[in-house]
């Protein structure tokens, strides 16, 4: 592992490249504590053996500006496309908040890019969506309808369904975690590592569910909304979220509990480092 040096602290090369890119986008340097938090996260993911499975990701916190927050974690990852977020939606400690109607990110990572039986999508929720009658998707894509096979979603069900977290990963049907988990603060995600099961993680626990894998839908995954690009007009976007997120990740199969720990530590450390 190549290391570079900044101000007497040993930085991982990938962390240093990311920090440099964020500071360029921000037009000013980050606090030392924020830099260290990012470096510890990258090193920790590498030590856990999960770093290479992360294929599209943004730390939506820590940066001084919205532009900095939308810098991809690795320079070879796709940058998200911003739809309607403005500077006032961003908080350095807690992340980016959506409005439930117009604001979302296109991750520019196609759902079909990762192997059918090796897939994860995840986000870190710092403010729960407002409970209402609509489903709210923190990350995902479907086809012409929610029931279409091969979709991937992390979605908070309507209040009539107890705000249950429903998840799919290149799957056939919706699986769910415990009621009210969709409103829990913290890490939420789903992973597929075989053709017959998925694991959902929410509120610090794993839930295993039977789910036959299907050919992944060929469309980008959205953040703060669900990409329904194969649906009829007027809009290919539905299930807008109004949550606040401080991190998202898309990629191949990995240990969700390990990623949860690393992301949770990252967000806590960033909050402590910013005055």
C-alpha cells in the first residue's frame, strides 16, 4: 500500500487523492480531523477486505461545499449527476437532505454493471424520511413497475405498512426487515452473494431472506429516488425520498456489518471534527 505524507500524518494514497479532489472542489482545505476520519475509513475498508467491492460511492458529509460532497470516493468511480439540490440542502455534519418531490442524484452506476449474484447497495441515513402514505426510496431502480424482476432498491414503505424497510438486489420479489426500520437512523443496505438469498442490514441487525436472483435491470441506480426508466411517461422517477443521507455505496458483494461499522465511525468522526 502506497503512503504519502501530510503534516506529519501518514495517509493512504487513495484517501489522499480523494481529499485533494474534495479540497479542489471546495476551494479550501479540510480540517485535520476530517482528513483523518476519511483516511481511517479508507484504511479500515482495505483492512476489512471490502474496499475493492465499492464501485460507486460518495461521502455526502465532511466537504465544505455541496460540490465537494459530490466528489466520488475514487477518481475512477462515476460522479453523480445532481438534480435540483442546492447549497442550502447540504450540512457538513449530517449530509444532504431531499424534498420528497424533485431532488435526487443519478449515481451514473448502471444496475447491470455488477455481477448478477454479487451486488450491494447501501446508504447512511442521518434524518429519517417523514412518515406519510408514500413509499420513499433512498437508493434504487426498478423497471416498468415495482414488481418487475431484476430490480434493486432500499425503500421505506408507507406509514400504513409501519415504515418497514423493503429491499431487493437483482431480485424477484421484495424482502423486508422489521417494521419501523425504515425510520431508523444509521446504515441501511442489501447485499446478494448467491442466487437464492439476500441479506438486509438496518438498525444494526442483519435479516436474511429467500430471493431468487434475476437478470439485473439495465438502468442507473438513483439516490433519494427510484429510477423507473422503463415506465410509461410522464416521469421515469418515482418514490422520491425526503430523508437526509451522508453516504451511499453501490458495488459488488461485501460484508454489510463491516461496512456499517466503518461508515458509522466515519460519520461520527466527521461530526466531532467540525466545529
